[in-house]
C-alpha cells in the first residue's frame, strides 16, 4: 500500500483521483486552502484527511501528487524534494495510471464532463469501470477493466495521455489566455489524436473534427447522414428525448434519454457509438441512459414553491445557448431568467458579443461581477460593459438578489464557472424567508 499526499486535493481532477486511489486500497491525504469547494464533499465522505497547506504535511515514505496550478517553489513540493520523495504532476500520474486498463479519454471544448459521467454510468452497468469526472467525482474499482476519464485541452495537458480510445465532442475556441485562435485549438486536438491507440469517436457535425487525422479508425457520430452513427427521428418532450440510431445507414435501435437539448442527444450518441464499438448490448446501453442522474453543476435543479432554480457550469456562449435550449424544451411555457457570472476577463473580452447574443435568448438577464482566476484577477472591462450591450439586463449581487423575487413561476438559470452558487444560495434564503 502506498501513502499518497495530494498538493491541491480540492482540484476538479485531483479530488476524483484521490478518491480512486483510496477506493483501491491506498492511504490518501491531501492539502489545500481553507475555502470550501463542492469537490471536497466526496473526500470527507471517504474520511480522506484534508489539511491546510503546510510543509509539515510532507513526511518520509510519501508519494506526492502535485496539482498543475502549483509551482515547484510551493513549500510542500520544496519539502518533498528535500526529503528525496517522488513528486509527480497530476496529468503525468494519470497518464501512467491508466495504462493498466482499457482507457477512454473524453475531451472537447464543451460537453466532456456530462459525457464522461454518462459513459462511466453506462459502462459500469456492463463491466467494472473506474472513472474520473471533472465535476470532482471519482470511483476506483479493484477489479476494473475500463478506465474512463475527462481529458482537458487547456495548456495541452491532455497530451500527457495515450488512451486506447478518445471521444471528441467538439472543437471550439476557448481559453483565450492560452490558445491563440481556433487553429491553435485544432492543432492541440490533432496532436492528441495521434496519441490514441485503438480508435476515436468524434462528432462528425463539427467541421474541425471532420479534418482530424489519426493512425487509428475515426468513427463519426452526429445528426448528419454522412455520420457512421446518426441520430434521426428525434422526439422532444418535457420528459426527455427519444431518437433512432442508424449505424452506417442501417437502423440499430431507438433510445430514450431523460435529458434535454440537442447537445444531450449528441453526448448520448457518442456513448452509444463507443459502447457499440465495444460490443455492449443495446438493452444494456438503454438501461444506463435512462437511469443516469447527471453530474454536478450540469442542469442541477432545485424546486422552491413555484420557482425552479437550475445550477449550471455554462461559462462559454455555446454552453449558455445549450443550457437555455434545454430549459425551453423541459419548461416550454415558463419564463426563463438567466443569472450569469462571467469567468475570467480574457474570455469575457474575447466573446463579449457572443455572450450578449446567447444570453439574449433568455426572457430576462441578470449579470454578476466577473469572476477572476488565480492566473488572472483583473482586466480592462467590468460587468457594466456586458450590461450595456444586452437590452434590459441588470447587475446582480448578493445584496440585490431580491430583484429576482419579481419573477413568479419562472425558471432561474444560475450559470458560470466561478462561485455563482453564492447568488443562488442568497436567493434561496430570500425565498425561504418569504
């Protein structure tokens, strides 16, 4: 049994990796800042010791796994080097760890967390599967044959991996603080494709993924008839979506999902394609699809009287559009109120007009102050810049959240990758006090 210490254990990838190593019988502890993150809940449930950063946390005999956000000068990492301990970066450790399984990387500009969660759930109903999801959820199975994990393109971290399979959901320009343009993003995915060992499942409706070259088969899915796996005859209701799947123009099976929006169909179709490729029976796939309860912060609903509050990680214009589309399908007769907190100044500046266009699909828009990051906590614009180009929008903060009370029988979409939940919590408290 190895004793692992995680420097930055509350990270969205670090927390689930710690859970996995704990589940398969290792001794695990970790450290981070004091602030509470939703990713730490499963750590506490497993009684994994979560400490504050301190060089005294590092002891002889440990293997130290370091989060990507922490430099080699971090006191814990300096102490580990002084003791001669092995210090492994998160993505390097994960790249080595997956080699003992049939590994599936799920990557893409959008949809990778939901798709990772869905694939993990479906495969777990067929054969023991370990998984690492970017919402902070991980599970290790001692007899696992599969390993499903979310692979992030930011700073080309996913190039540390050589998976058996890769699901590529889409290519879109994001992370403007790192990527130069859409061509730079494409080149990152192209490099990733060259490292896949068995096959790539890619969305054939994406014009960039159509250009991907790889030394392994590339199987395409989507709505277009040119795809190897095509979804046709969609039926959208307030209960979910049903669709036929054709494999190379031959009917395969009709599937139903308790999910909403075209993006949910595409995510499901990618899972169906991978499972078909691995000979998972259609009935087993359907059972997994219909029992999937979602992942954290992806269209997570809270009902209070006649109002429905939805927490969603959407922080890019494409994702905001998809979230509003989902709400329209599930609640066609309700007013949609969008509460959005932009994440990082560079993204807000780069996609300012696109944010305005996507948010304008809602009936009413409220905007919260821009959430910075450890790498970028200031910029040249303010939230007023975005308010000025969205007709009828308002600035919202925790003190003025009672503005939302004027909307009866509405759907409230709290969207963002920062701490937008604090506005939802403040609103929930107002509703409780009423």
